[in-house]
C-alpha cells in the first residue's frame, strides 16, 4: 500500500515538474481594422483557459483605425496572461498604442515605433479634440506599464520637446535602440527564439494562432462595399416583398442581408443592441402605416427616420469625440447606398404588380359622381335638405342626401349611423349638418 502511494506521489510530482508550458503567438500585421479585435480577444480567451505562460503579439503594421486599436488595447489590458509585444519591423500609429498596452516590449534591430497622430481617410490631421483624446490614451497606456509618458505623448503631439531627441516641430518615432534608451522597449532581440529564451519560455510549446474563417468572414462583411451591398439588398428586398403578394425569396433575402449586416457590426462593436432595436421599431412602424393605418402620416415618417438612424448608428463606433470628418465616411456610405437603392427600386417599380398594400397609400382611380358618391355636392346648394347618416358622424363622416353619398361634418355633435340629418350650411367644400328633429326645419 505504501509503495502504491509513493508511486502515485512520484508520478504527480514528475508530471508537474516536467509539464510543458504554452505560449500563444498572435499576429498583428497589415492594416488594423475592426475585424482584428475579435481575433485578439479569442487568442486571449484561449490562452487564459489553457493557463498559458504568455501571449506574444508579433507586430508589423503602419496602423489603422483608432477605434479598433482601442478595442485591442482594452482586451490586452484585461488579459490575465503575461503579454509581450515583439515588434518585428514597425509599430506605427495604432500599432504603437497596441504595443504600449503589452506588459513587455521587444523590438527587432532596425524596427521602429511611434507617429500616432490621428488622421482622417485623406491622411490629413484630425482636430485637436481627437489629438487630445489620443494623447490621453497614450499617456495612460504608457503609465500603466511603467513607460515614459512624455515619449508616448510626443508620438501624438509634435509640440512635445525631448532634449537630445526631438524639438517642437517633429513627432516622435523611435528606432529600436532609441526605444531601449528612452524606456519604451525592454530589450532588442533578433528573432522569436531569442524572445522565448529572454523570458524563460524556451521549453514552452508555441501555439501559433491564425484568424479563423468566421473572423475572416466578419472582416469581409464589414468591408464598406460589402456592408453597403447588404443594406441595399435588405431595403430592396423589403420593397419587393411589400409590392408582391405572399412571402417569397425577396423577403427572405432581405432578412438574411440585414441580419448579416447588423450581426457583423455588432461583433466588431459598431452596432449596439439599441441601434438594432431602433431599426426594427422603424420597420414595424412603416409596416403598420402600410397595412393598418390608412394614408401616410406620422407613423410612416417616424418609421423611415428610425430605420435610417439605426443603419447610420451601426456604421459609426463609440469614440469619445466626434467631428464631421469622423462621421463623413458613414454619411457618404449611407447616402451612396440610398441612391443606388432608390435607382433599383425605381426600375423594379415599373415591372412589379400593383398591390392593395400600396393602393392604401395612393389613390389610383378616379371616382365619378355617377357611382353615387361625391366629395363635394354638384348642386348649387343643399342647405335645408334632409338626409340620413350613412356612417357615424364624429364629427365627420358620410351621409346620404338626395340619394347621393356626401362627405359631411357636424359642429362637434356626435350623430349615430342611420339618424336623420339636415344640412345647415356649406362652407367651401364642407357640408355642415346637424341631427334632424321636428324643430330643425324652422331654424
């Protein structure tokens, strides 16, 4: 019995001592976009679940979207696993913010880091509100990991002076040796093996994580051209479904397209649940206007406004500051999408059948007086004529006068259907009546 316990104890101790650790390797390369954030979060989640010793982010980028970099920075900050940035060639702009968020920074010889001024899509410098926000992000990130806050701020603002490095006319971009000298980098190493050795991870198993098909698919769906196409398919599909009887392919395609658009935007944190709800409420109000409420009024107009608002909000991210240049890409994308949608709808409307749903919105036929109905009496005067309420008058409705249907109105009095009425006066096109009684004729 003692021998068995000793053997079991020996196996446990041996397996613990010789258990191979894990290091996760993630790649932050090319342009940083919103599709990269789900990939980074997945790497961190897997590393935490498998008790990894570290996550190495191999970085080589000229930057990209600030909102995407902020999402990645927050995910790295929340990591319970040690994070190491290995700047293989460069970490420019948003890449610098991501690098600073890691606990350790390693740079390869000849690599660079810096130049994080916020620019728009045309490459022009954004307003001071953006620069101030970015300076704060860089300072706070550098401070959290014990790095030089002044250097981090100078990567955003050229007015920052670092004696011996830059004057007040240049942004800070550091070489690997400069980064080491000024406390931005922890060490300079040539390759991944040296990085593993430097941090005691040489014997760990390297788990090289690539983006999977679902992350690539989300990235594809968030491409401006693809997302615009999805919106157009959704809107055109809804139009065709309303114009044709029954439920068909157009309605199904619309639901799928809009689900893909909002789903992809939600995953990359562009669309919120509120944005999606706003769009759905807009669709419901528009359908109520078409199917339930006669004519076209407040519900329909409000529905269209909410639909546009939901789509627009799902194209912009929640940054702390806003400007027209920040909103303009979403405005241009949505406007061009609507133009193309209207063109397609205009063409389709020439071929699609006319349905009862649209006849509720537009009067397509003329009703002559020979049909027994007239909205305005075609006799000089009906004053004093006696008729019968064809509908309830509350206060407006229809009456039968001289065997013709006439639109009438009371002066506030409620008259039940079938009651006798008498015409008191005519004001323009308004035929004003009151309930008939024995004294009415003499008034």
